[in-house]
C-alpha cells in the first residue's frame, strides 16, 4: 500500500506524463479491442450450442465457383450413407413472408427446421413445445401444419399472450397451428437473423409455393451441419464425404435433367468445413477481409504506441536516476 500511495503521488507530480501515457494506451488498446470484438462477433465466435467444435458444415460448389447448400435428395442420401456423424441437422436460413393472425398482418422471417434442430441446441421452449421429428413427414413433400413463434415476434405481434399455443397463423396461404414459442435469443445456425417463425423443413415447399421440391427439386436450399461422432475428426469427415460424393451426387440427380443441365449438375463439388461459427452469408462474406485488415492496422498502431510509451517511461526513469541511487544506498530492494 505504501508503494501504491507513493506511485500515485509520483504520477500526480507529473500530470503531463500521466495524461500522455493514459491517452496513448487508451487509444491504441481501445482501437485494437474494438476491431477484434467486431471480428470475434462476426467470424470467430462459436454459436451457443453444446460442443460447437464438433460441428461440420457441408456445402456445394458449382463449376462457376458459386457456393450453395445441398438439395433435399443430396441431404437424404448423405444422411442415409454417411458413417462419420452422430447426427445431421438440416435447416433453411430464412425467407420473408406474410404472416396473418387474429392480431393482424405482419411481415416476418420464416425459417425451416429439421426435427432435431432445437434438441441439438439444447433449447427449452418459452411456451408450449418445439419442433420434433414427429412433426416432419419425409415420405411426401409436406409435413404437419405446425409452427413455433420466435420470442421477439411473440412479444411484438401477440404482446406475449400466454394463451397463444393452439391459435392459428397463416403464412402466405398456408394455415398453421402454433405449438410453442422459441427461447429468447434463439437464432439457430444464424448469427444475425432473429427468426420470427420456425416451421418443419418439410413444409417449406408448401408454404413458399415455389419450385422447390422435396423429392425431385434441383434447388440447393438445405443448409446442412453434422455433428462428428465420438472419436471422429474433421479430416476423416472430409475424406469420407469427398470419397462418397460422386456416388451420392449421381443417386440424388433429378430424373428430368436434360443433357446440358446434367453436365452442369455432375460438376457440382462438395466442401467440408467447420460449422462451429454458424451460418452467415452476407455480412461475413462482405466484412471478414476488411476486418482482418483493420485488425492488422490496429496492431501496428498498438506497436507504435507501445514504442512511444516505452520511450516516455525510459525518459522518466532517467530523470529519477538520482532518486533511485539514494533509495538503493539506503537499503531499498530493487
């Protein structure tokens, strides 16, 4: 405590040095911390799921180098033949659709979820129950007409009504029954999108009334993340999926393809990467490289600031040479 009091008095006697050192350190460390915080939140932070390091994302690449997800048949073939994952989770990121209930009409982000999505995240419903495997029917392009509300949408559109379970909500032209409310802050694989409504992924073609087909469709819309089986590694997953890909792609090829379309389809490749940081298509692709560049610049600024600070401390030590010699002569420890 005596040393701390002496240091405080010493710094108070040299306010210019103290203020300059504080400003140099605050600005340099603050800039580096701010940039790293943005980079961590957008690129590096794992999604809040148990053992996120075990997650592996499977995507496709066409001959033009465009990334995409899997078709529904690709996903089903992969789920039936892979041996390296303990489970495969399928989802559709989101689509903005019209939502209509007794409370009025709204626009909301609708996401599709496989039956194991919520359970793999360890999610507990805020109300009612969440989507389960029994809510999906994989034999036909339809499913049970149920929906789970996002927590914020429940608060905004239904004013947090505790009796919302069992009520109906129309998504475009499809009538669904509300079975529960997702926990607060639940984003699924996403890191930026707060989904307003979750529906069984097998209902997506019916709800969206698009050309997406569960069985014969060619759209690559199924976001797929697997959890490594106990003892399996990322290298083993990449090797197995790469080896089985030609046969899997052939088995999942739609029958209606003409020659040109078939040639394009057969050139679709596969990518296996870590899925620990979730799925974010827009912001991450746009800002990852600029943020790394900014972090490098902030690191250089921090290095220059540290050099300047060291010079200040050295100059101050020189001015105290006589004082330190007297203290040592009186028996003070270094």
